[in-house]
């Protein structure tokens, strides 16, 4: 049983996990309570957490499969009991756990006769399968089955485009949401205007995250959405008259970059790759996906440019600044 305390004004909020279980397929259930809350707060938190749990958590799915010499997804393959469409449906049901951002490749290469399961998928080191027994196909003859797979981390869901690909590559519907269902309930107690409430929160996940992990992830992502409103450092400054105002950023890389250019150190920056820096995997993957490969590429980006990058948060901008200060004495 887990308990945490948070000090809010004059009362202490306490949450705990009162029930937790996992079934044979790896699907998880958790039940949590938060109390004491003032009247109306339980509903506010319950509705917000349900939206955050269902919409703000990322997951990893198989989003594309490539077969050799297959004209369309309704084709059948001699020696395989299932059609291509049935194999794609089976691949859609496989639950993956990964902290890797962006896309990566996996594959299946087996020879029949045999049953093909999720255990036969060759995965990158950063990805694992929750249920290795998930059925994919039945090979009834001594033939080779080779499938190239694309894995992607994202959020929400994506419906495949109704287009047939002549190269044997087919998109797969993706449900990236690790949380499959959320319920919240409220218990009120007390008298008159001094009523207090207890929030009950039930979370079901597909096993790629535990309910407790999902609760932490959703809370962190939800808080990130409000961080821009908390920065009092951003102020409006008058230029030539009161009708023209400019919003200054919290950080600036360009000023320091200009000084470095004046010192003719530009070639040095081009020869330092971000692979050589001690960036966390999350930040490194985001930078690589944005085609930022060298220190010069990074310094040419403004903080606003970095914040526009997918999955890049304000904490990541601060951590990036800290890394540059640590290694290059570049003070931001």
C-alpha cells in the first residue's frame, strides 16, 4: 500500500492505493483515494485526471508491417492459415512497453510449419512485449515468413489510411493509450458548509504501465501544460512607443552564439556532435528527430524552436542549458 502526503493551505491531502491487481494477460487495475478535499474539489480533480490519464500519456505500438510480394491486405499466402488482414489485426493487439521516442524498426523471420507468436518478434533493446504468447499466424507448410515492422511512440489513436501499398507495406490502426478506462467517484461527509470529500479513482491499463505509473505520468504531463502560466520572468517591454511591444524569451542561445562566431570558433562547433554530450535519452532522441546533430545546430535554435519540437518540454530546455554550461562554460 502506497501513501503520499501533500501540504495544501491548512489541510494535508493524503493519497493511497487501496487495491492493485494484474491478470494473466498483463492487464492491470488500480484503485486510489485522495482526501480530505473541500466541497467541489474531488469532482474538479477527478474530471481533470480522467482526461489526463486517457489523453496525455504516450504508448508504443506497431504502426506498419511490410510483407514481400503482397499486392493488398486481403491477400492470402500459401502455407499460412491466416490472411494478411488477419495477421495485421493480430499485430495490432500486441502490447509493447518502451521509453524510446519516435520510430524504430523490428522484424519477424521464421520458418514453418509452426505457430508464430509475439515471442518471435526481433525487437530493439529498449522495447519489450507484455504478453509473449500473443498469436500472430499459423504456418502449415515449410515456408519462410518475413515481416518488417515499424514501431512508434505517440499518444491518442490513429486510424490507418484506406490506401493499398504496392510495395507490400501496410499501415496498422494504432491505439497508443496505455490507459484503457478510468472511473472516479466521490464520497462526501460532514455537516453544512464544512463538508469534505474523498475522491476514488479507478484505473485500468493494458500492462505497458502500471496504474500507479500511469497516475504519475498523467500528473506530470498535466502539470507541464500549466507551467507557461507560472513564469513571471516573461515581461512586456516598450520599444519606440506604447503600441509596439515584444515578448522576450526566458532563455536565449543566439547572443552567446554571436559572441562565439566573433571569436572564430564556428568550425569547432560544427565538429562537436550531440552524441558526444551527456544528454538524457529523451532529449537526445528529440534533438535527432529535429535534425539537430551538432552543437552549432543546437545553438542556432531559439528556446521557442525547441519548445515547438514534439515531446520537448520546458524542463528539457533548462536541462539542455545546464548541459551546455557544464561542458562548454556557456552561461545562459
